[in-house]
C-alpha cells in the first residue's frame, strides 16, 4: 500500500533536529516518523510530506527530498508553503491551501500516480487532507494529536480575552479547520476512547462529528521505540550521559542525599505540564523529601534553576515559579535540573536513574495521551501520572494498576502517589515490572503501524466514510486574503454559544 503522511509543521530529517527544543518539534513528529518507519519495514511505500524551509537559522530542511538511513520505503518530501524562513504552526494556515496542497498535487502529477490514502496530522495537516480529498477524491484519516478547544480551555478563554488569544494563536482558523478535518475525513484516529469522547465531544465540535458513531472513529494508540527505550539497550554515548547526570547531581544535590532515588520530571516547561504541582507536592511533604530528590530534565537548558540562558519567555515564566518555590521551601540541595537532548540520551538517563530506584512523574493538568511515561516505563521506571486524559485509560484497566494515577490539582494527592512507590521496595518492583509489561503488550510502534494499516484497509473497503453532510470549506483556506479570514464572531459562536449549527451560513465558501 502507498500511504502519504501530511504534517506541515515542524520538520523531519535524518538527524531529528530540534526535537523537543521547540513546541512544533514535539511528540507529534516522533509519532509520524515512527509509524512511517514501521510501515516501511512492513514493505509499504510511505511519503512524509512536510514544509520546505530555507533558513540559515534552521538548517537541514532545504532539500526537496530526504530520507532515513536503512529505510528505502520511506521518503521525506518537503513542499514550499509561504516564505522560505521557518514559521511556527500558528502562522501556517494561509499557506496550506494556497501553496502547500497545490505543491503536493503537482508532486504526484509529475510522478504519475497518487497514493492510496492520505493520513493527516494536527489541524493543519487535516486541512490539507480536506483540500486534497476535495480535488482528487483520495480519502484521508485524521489524527488531531491535540485540539484547539482544549487549549482554549487551558488558557482560560473568555469573551473578554478572546480577541487577544485569537491574535496570538489564530484559534478561529484552527477550530474551523479541525471541524472540517473531523467532518470530512474517512475516519478519525484517536489514541484512546477517552480522547474521542472528551476532546471531540467538546461543544466547539458539535455539528462536525458525532462521537457516538463508531463508523467515524478508530482507536490506534501510539507506541514506544523498543530499540531505544529498554533496560538492556545502550546508546552510543551511554557512559557519557551517565557521567553527565552524575556530574549534575554532584553540582546540585547535597552529598548526603546523592544516593537517594529521584522523582524524574521530563517535559517541556509549559504551564499545562504543571511542573510546579510536582515541586509543591515534594516541598510540602517531609516524608517525601526524606526519601527522594527531584530531577528536572529539559532538552536544552543545562542549569535552568540558576540561569535563564537559552530559555524562551514562556519557559522563563514557568522557571520563575519553580525558583520561587525552591527558595520559599528551601529545596536547594534536594533538586537538580539538567539538559538531555535526543531520545537515545534520554533513555540512557532513565537507565541510570532506574538503577537508583527512581520514579517518573507527569503531573500535567490534562494529557491527551502521554507518550513520555510509556517511554520511561519501557526503560524500567515506575510511573506516577495525571489522571486527567488518556493516562487514565492507559495505566488502569479492569481494576488492574500498571502505574499510579494522581490528581494534578492536589499536591497532597501527588505526594501520596509518589510515596506508594518510594516508601515500599516491593511496590517499586511491582510497578516497574507491570508498567513495562503494559508497554510491551499494547504500546509499540509496530502495533501502531498495524493499527494504521488496518484502518487504511477498512477505509478502502468502505467500512469508514466521511460524514453524510460535509461542512463547506471557507474561502479563506483557498484564497487567504484578509477579507476572507474567519471572523472573531465565528470563533465566539463555536466556543461560547450553547448550540452549534452544522452549516455556518455567513462564512464565504
């Protein structure tokens, strides 16, 4: 089968440049790459479409064609969209229909054959799928990864701040594109059933898709790269990483505490990831402080507890709260922060910390899926994770616990969850083993690729199909002049009004 992945944001290259260093180079790119490689290994022909970037500050993305070593069935195809320089995903909307989609269709016209199916990722990729399907008839699947309405919830959207949020994030364009994507796709692929009902069931998407219609959804969980995240794997720089982690601990942790386990937090420094919730849980529980230290892993900030060097304004805001908590609760000598870049190095750090019977913690306010805890568990760390979102479905099932779920809004509850693992050696062994078993049984990229292939075959057989009443495509997505833009009133109507009519009549189409 010939499948094409639509992922305009971020970029792909053999070196995985900038992964985790920028929000557009996060878990979504890992997901697309690993599914594509697994499908290629199965013998299928795979194209990953992304945006061509000719920018000296973002080198490595200028060649129109690229690939991965040892993966002859997988191509990276870079299509121009808008200016040559790097654009964050929020700025891509005018260029998807005007440049990127015509470029993809022209690419296949020159090759003489279209793929069997497209698979679209995030709202911008979904919009491309909508426009390609409208012009070619080739069906597409839609994987949102995250949806704009939930981000508006997290940012506390109100009628008063709506204009400012839209100016920054272009939520009007995003929500309309997401509604089109879930409405016109052959099937919507989610990571969990909870994602289907909680995220797609948001009031902002009523009239676009029926979350109770099984013909419109398929659950295909992401996976873990077992060649990297495994207790017995070894990175090329394994010993260097171990020495680096040890050196950071010696720099930050008091000598009498360096043999203690670590509570490991490895995530982007964003308010929604709620690192301050974990810090406060630790700071306020004397029993927890007696038994463990905190280790904060970032991708590129070597000593963020002491310096802002290399951090963005958004990261500085989060770091400011962490530093204030460290000072107010006298946590110096009990907390360390370090930079670990790349999956192989991160796995090596996990292996080092697992030897000290550490625990991985993710206390995000809401997590659509949560791949990071799966990677940590595959490497041998027990996990304590947020109960909000996909983790509730992953780490508990039919009364069985594979990890510990906690309320991210309750520091005491977080502390109790951590103590369950850290205070009892048998509990540590139990959750370390059960967590890894869970990953190997359910969450590998091979299983994810098999799920995508099964969905694609069912689409071809007619088991899935787009909504019977397709939403009209606003003119802005094909002719992005200011007068055609999605108005703020439309965003207000979708997000705040109690009833959503499936066919807006005032958008130019």
